[in-house]
């Protein structure tokens, strides 16, 4: 006979399934540039050069499971580096800031919180429970957790969004076989970077101001190509690992993922055509010839400028011989004048 499941355990699982099905799921999270700038400024003011992280509250709106984070503000936050379970978050500051934001932006509500991470930590679930208290009562979409990576070396999108899910763990150590425990964990949610027209204009002007004039346009283009190729390499390695895991039986095959991979492979061009290979070689030779000639011209111009500078320097200061001759002549003249004066004094004494 099959083993009978305890009625209490079955009731708990049914209640959890019913609550999860009634709760609307978070489809995606859109982060606006103002949130990124605010989080970066918060990190540089509070935790730059340390192992600390910055934590703040996300404000915005929700619609049919889509979260739109348009604004944010920092919250005083401290956690013990030795004991991960000890942390401090200022509730009074959070309440006062929310009251002031409601006076200015009445439509913006608490939609979650952010952290500079760069990874999930043990206190994030407890922070989630604290931030959940400040969510509007009429809101049906649960708050989200967004990790904003402020490291400058990151090539991909600097945001990673998560939502909290409840799971039933029946394998609880130290308890009976029929016992079950509800555990909360973070599940990944797609994150996007979106902006309104006014924000796009502001970001464009900001990028103009912070542009480095020492970096040429060609260097920027090469850097962008390298970044794109590195990202493509990461995606291909990820696809390879997935297919290897499926072939070895470690993961179940997803028809949608495999169909997308097949579409990507079919869109790749055929590089074995003789005309394409010849044209690529010709273009590469032409580009290398232009680079070589440009380097030669640059060296010749630099040498010419050096020669012209040397000639101008010699014309202004001289070669050093003229000044020595003038000094010697002045000394001889002084000596001759001194001798004449001595002769005149001697004649006057004789008289």
C-alpha cells in the first residue's frame, strides 16, 4: 500500500499552493536612470573603498505584475561584519522620508528595496520583511529586491531583480518524515533599463559632460567591440554548459530554450564562402595598410616638430659661444680701465 500523507502536512501544502496561486506574480522590473544615479551616489558617499554595502528603498508603480521603479532614496543601514545576523535599519528615517515623498509625488509608492550587493546576503530576507510593512495596503504586487552593481568593470546590465517565493521543505533535519517547513527564498525576475523622454535627454547631457577627451573615437569603438565579443563568449559558454548538462541527464530539456538556440544557430552567417573570405582578407589588408601609413606619418610629423622646436630654442637662447665672448671682453675692459687708473694715481704722487 502507498504511504499515507499526514493530513496536517497536506493541509499546509494546500494552503501554501493556494496562497501562491492567488498572489500575483512579478513579471519584470524596470529600473530608471535616476535610481541608478541615486544608488551610485549613495554607495560612493557611504561605502566606497570598504566592504560595506548601501541599502535604499525603491519607489514607483506596479501594473499587472510589472514593477516600474522611477525613484529611490537612501536609508541608514549598518550590519556587523563578524555576525551576519546583526544589522540596523533606521525605521524613523524611512517613515519620515516616505511622508515627505508622498507630499511631492503622491503616485509613487514603495515597490521594493535595492542593495549594492554584489550578491545576496543572509540579512536580505529580514530586510524584505521590514520593507514589506511600508508597502501600500491596496497593492497586490509584492515588493521586489534589486541588486545594483556599482563596479565600473561590469560589462552587462548592472541590475539583477529578485522576488520572494515560498517553498515547502519536507526534509527538515531532526524531525519526523511527515513534518514540513515553509522556507522563503529569492527567485530571479527579468530586469530592464527604461527611461522616459526627459530622462533620456538628461542622460545624454550627463554623458557629454563626463566624456573623456583623451580617449579617441576609434578607441571607444574598439572597446565597444571587445565588450560585445566578451558578452557573446559568455552567452555561448552558457549555452554549451546547458546543452552538456541536458545531454548528461543533469537537467531536463526545455523545448523553448532549445528552439531559441536553434533559431540563433540558423541566423549565423556561412563564413566558408570563398567570396566572403577573400573580401575579408582584402579589407583587413587595406585597414592594416592605412594603420601602418598613419603610424609612419605620425612619427615623421613628431620628428619634424622636434627639429623645429630645437631650431627655435637655439635662435632664442643661442649656442652659448656669444655670451662667453662678451663676458671675456667685459673682463678685459675692466682690467684695462683699472691699469690706467693706477698709472694716473702714480703720476700724481710723483708730482
